[in-house]
C-alpha cells in the first residue's frame, strides 16, 4: 500500500486515502505522521483485495514535522 492523499490532519494524526500498487484498490484509513509510520507501517500494510504488500521499490513520504518536534 502507499499513501495516495492525506485527506485531513490534526497535529500528527491524519486520515488518508491508501492505494495498492499492485491492483489499484483504494481505501480510507488513519495514520500517524512520523518517520516510523512512513518507513515501517505503510509499506507493510496488506491490501484487502489482493493481499499483497509493497515491494522493495517503495519510497516512503517524509513526515511533515521532524520527529523530535512537538506539534
């Protein structure tokens, strides 16, 4: 899965549209805007339609704020 679009964000919590790179299926979900979430959680999300995860070519988004910054 990959983050296609962040729909809304409050501090570090956000709601986003996720898209599968393999089958193109999309769904809405929540997330947390820090480097751990973008680097480890998003690429390991399984698609509910095809069951696949991101492959090794996945490039994570950068967090909007630095991890040590209080928002």
